[in-house]
């Protein structure tokens, strides 16, 4: 019996097991990351300004 032919086909080596989150394009993911970074910088600047003022 050829056990290699039985069962479900193997997934790709570099593919995540879950299919969730694949609906976004690379541009959408990059835009979200850019927005998150901008928000983080704003918060960091606000904290630094608050520390300066005392």
C-alpha cells in the first residue's frame, strides 16, 4: 500500500495553516502598518512633551 497517496494533500511549506487574514492585499497591510506607526509616534511625542513640562 502506498501511504503517501492516502489522506489530505500537504500544504505549502511557507503557507500559514489558517486561511484567515489573507483577504487583505499587501498595500492594505502596509497602509495599516503606516497608520499604526504614525499613531505610536504621536503618543510617544505627547508623553515626551508631558515629561518636559513636568
